[in-house]
């Protein structure tokens, strides 16, 4: 593994990955999906440099909500996963088991105390809680459903001695022109 890696983190695609976010994923070493994938085509569209995609099941990732031909894929998604990176572990889960509408960060931290960061989804809200370790981060929604200002994702740059986050949000200007915003 290189000394420094980049990880594209997405969630809540609900069957559609915004192609602008797919372009960001292509430039990263790894890709993470924090649940509510809802279609194998989303996982296929996630093509990081290494080819390694880590995805977990969300509350909508059940066989009844996926195509009948993809039932075997959704049933293989774990509820929790970890990605070992330079400088620590990124824990991944959807978060719906830690608070109905908005997962509680204190519960996520207690569940994953060994992690350097915890990526979750469910709320569709872009969040970067770096007040204490482990960080608790949510990339927002990377599809079309409840994007709260436009589809978004996070890029984590992980090195042995430092980690940084770069939020990306895509939105429409009043004139309809698509713009890429870095927060």
C-alpha cells in the first residue's frame, strides 16, 4: 500500500450514482459506500484506481427493494466493514441502528473506539465531526434522493501521520449551470 492513499466515501445513492461523483472516485485509490446502495449498477460504477470497493448494507438494502436478479448481491453486503489505511482504520456502517433519523455520534464512537474515523450514511446530510477521535463523517447523498443542496461525497486522504477530509458537493446555479463546489 502506498504511504498516502485517497478514499472516496459515498452513501445513500438509492439506485443512482451521480456521474460527477463517479469521476471523483476514479481518481481515488479506494471507494467506500456507507449504505442504501439499492442497485448493483451503483457498485459497478464505483471504479477507484485499485478496483477495491467496500460497501455496507443500509436500511433499504434488502432483497425486496432490489431487483430480483440482484438478491444474491444485496444479501452479501455486511452491516459493518473496516478499511485498514495508513495511520488507522476507517469503520463503515449505515448508522440506522444508532438513531432513527440522525445517528448519534456518541453511540457510533462507542461502537468503534478503535477506529480513526467512522463513515456513516442514513441522514443524507454531509457531516464532518472532527471534534474528537474517532471522527464521525457522513458524505451526504451521492444520488438524486434528498441531497440537501446537491449530490455530495467526501475524499479522505490518509497518511500515517495525518488524515484530511475534502467535501465535494455538486449543485445547480440559478441559471441551471452545473457547478462543482469544494467546501
